[in-house]
């Protein structure tokens, strides 16, 4: 390596300085490659993933709570729950009696969750289970990056790249929340499947669910984030990793949901 390049890089880092969290948040939308490159020069900070991830799950919870105060959304959500149970009865995984009991439980549960105690439970469970899912997903990414790509970084590094990218997902959730209140049905993403009301438990619905411009944007930024944070000269392999796991992992979950109807709730 040319010594002058090392000196120039060092001078640039000192001149630029470490970015504040707000600068990193804006950088995700404006100059993600530059932002992640600068961020990678400093030790990964937990606040860079904790703040956006917690904000993401809190906003999801609040939107769900507000949406359920809308009568159209409430009855649509109730109908979807009943439809899932009816499919399980028809598929033989539930008896008619068990199905009727489950439907009655939906009524009681939805009424309970539509009150102050239910709101607290919604927020708490969303955060707890959301964090578990985040750790699992990031853990899978990290194993590939560390052992297959030999990336230079820690598990926290992967969390920071994922967490900062979550700001794009927050934008998606806010848009989905506006659509939910406008259209009178619960919408959790900006995919064609959600906008067209397609059943995501069918192959056509699953494919349409992948046609989501904001999700695709987020995965592009995530790949860039991983490549810069783990100091890779090639971004291509990270695109392959991120989109490969999104599509292949999603298809595996889709296939499992056909055999285990309970899992269909996770792909809606």
C-alpha cells in the first residue's frame, strides 16, 4: 500500500471526524456508501442499532394500536384471523370444536388488546419478539460474513449496519400505516401483494409480496452497509448474500407454512 494513501486516509478521517447518530440517520438516505465508510473507521456503537431498532418496533406497535381503533381495520383484522382458523379446520389440523373455541378466543383477545393493558402488552411483546428475530437474522448474516467472506468486524458491526438501515424500514412502516387508515385494512408493508389485497399464503401472493420498492431499497442499502462496515472491496457478494437470504429464506418459510398453517401468520 502507498504510504501517501495511508496518510491521506488518516487526514481525511481526522478532517471529517466521527459522525453523530443524526448524521448517520440522514446518511442512510442521502450518502449511504460514504456514511458507512466513515462509520467503519470507528468502533461500532450500540446506540447506532439500539435507537433505530427500538424506534422501529415502537412505531409498529403504535400504528397497530391506532389502526385497531378504526372499525374497518378492526373487523378486517378479525376476519383475517377467522379465515386462518377456518383454513386450519379445512386442512384437518384443527377439529371443528377447536376452531370454534379459537374463533371465540379471537373475539376476547381483540377486545382485551384494544385497551390500555393490551396496548402495553402489544408494545412489550413486539419489542421482545422483534429483538429476538433481529438477533437471529443478524446472526445468520454475521456467520456468512465472518466465515465465508472473512469480513473484518464483530457481531455489533453487523447490528449497526442492520440498525441504521432500519430507518428506511421505519419510513416504510409509516407509509403502510397511512395506507392502513386510508384503505381500512391492516397493511404492514408497501408490496404489491398488500396493495392488491393478495393472499400471501399462495405462491402468487408470495411473489407479489417480493415486489416491494422500499424493501428492495432497504436491502440494497443493507448490502452496502455490510460491505463498508466489514471493509470489503467487493459489494457484489453482499448483494448476493442479502437478496439470496431474503428470497431463499422467505421461500423456505413459505413452503413450511404450507405444511404448518401456524407459520402463515409470519408471512402475512
